[in-house]
C-alpha cells in the first residue's frame, strides 16, 4: 500500500528572485525531489508520492541546479539547496518501503523492538514494544508498535463502589496507544474507588477508577484566630476533579498553626487559611511535660523566650530555678527533650 510522501519545510533562508533553470514552482520542486530520491534509492519514480507543500512557504527560483542530499543517517529527510540563496528540508517516504519492513523473526506481544527484529526498521521504532504477536516475514506498521509505561492492574474482581485495597492491585509494565483510557500511574498517598465492576487482571484507568486525594478538613467550626489542635481537624477524601494543589493533605501541616479566617465544619483547609502562631510568649507560665518510659511528669516553668509550634525554647523551673529546654507543642505547653 502506498503511503504519502510528506514534505515539510523546516527552515528557509532569504533569497532573491532569479530567472533560472529552476522556476521555483512547487510542481518543479516535487518533480526534482521525486526523481532524485528514486535514483538514490533505486526504486521507480512512480513509487514516490509527494504531498502538498506548506502554503506559508514560497519556493523561490534558482539560477543553478538544485543541490539535494540526505543530511542525516537515514533516508527520511532530503535537504534541498539553492547555492547562496535558500535552503529547506523535506521529509520523505517511499511508497513501497513499508511493504519491505517485515519481521525477521517471530515477535511476541510486549517484546521490546531491536534493530535486528525488523528488516529496515524506522529509527523511531527502536525501543518500542509490540502490541500484538507478529509472525516472521509479516509486515510491521506503526499501528503494531507502541510505547510502554508502568500502570496498576487488579489481581481479582472488584465491584463498583468498592474501595480498591492495595493488596488487590499490582504494578505492571504495559504498552499503550493513544486510544487507551488514561491509566492510573500514581497511587502514592491516594485512595482508589471502583467506578464500575472491574474484572481481575484489568488495568486501572480513568474509565473504571476514581482517584481520591486526602485533604485536611475542620471537625467543628473554627473561628478566626483559632490555634489548631489534633482534635480540631481530620482527613477526608476528595475526588481528583475537585482537588486543588492549594489544599492541605497532611494533619502535620496544620496542627499548631492559627486560622486566618472562620472555617466551617468539614470545609477543606487551604494554605492561605492558616499562619504561624506564637504559642508561647516570653514570661508566660508554661506546663512542661517530661516522659520517661511509663512515668509522666508535669513541671511548672516560665518561658524565657517566644516560641512557635515545634520550636525549641528555653524555660526556667519555677521551684528550682533550673534552666530547661523544651519543644513547644501547644498553647503554653511544651515537652521535654530526650
């Protein structure tokens, strides 16, 4: 089957209109390229089909014979030059070249293509994988090959509406084409929900799986200026299409910080909704908790400096006057350093 010889002008240098043996018409360029490629490739000129030139490119005349060459290590591109005038590159394809691209040995589905697997393979085919079993001597086309990616597939059947457990999926390497549904390639810190019944050994994609992202939400109304503690927030799971990068996904990102506005119950918390809070001020009475194995001791201290959440500060024991260092864990609360 014949394939179109596609001509694409990639670059054109400036020139002056000259009366010459090359009139500068697209038809004349087509004829020159067809004749030259046929001679160089030892094929009939009838096997060379030329597509339409880019309408934005004007082919200028040339007062000397055109200079044609294969500039790269293949015969897919022809360089056409008019000396000291203009220069362009042309993508070429020989009509019967595809019929000569046949498998030199049996190729199994999923096998990575090497140069010796196919007679006269395109350079762009090397490293791709076969999308089907190909017999030795069978013609190979672009549609038979594809790129690979790592995706996730089910190990057993999952019903619609069911959360897909990590134990029910495995990571596999597959070939895919542009007609495939978008596969799920990242499940780190995500939850997967079956949108349809999914059979065993099926690839998870946007067609059968909904990806849920963790977001931090308030468990109760949080007035402006509230210092967020553990019991005031929790994780909820939000569909991918409603998730925004401005939303917080980890409780450790909010605990100990202060709200900058009022937040409703179950409302996702954004980065702009919180700010650093001064949990301890110099001179404040601070309860210092010291834990040793099964023993927990609380000591009354005075802060010798300001402190924010998880910041290490100097404290003074009220009874003994001893200087102690502690880590701020809440409003006027600190824990001892082990």
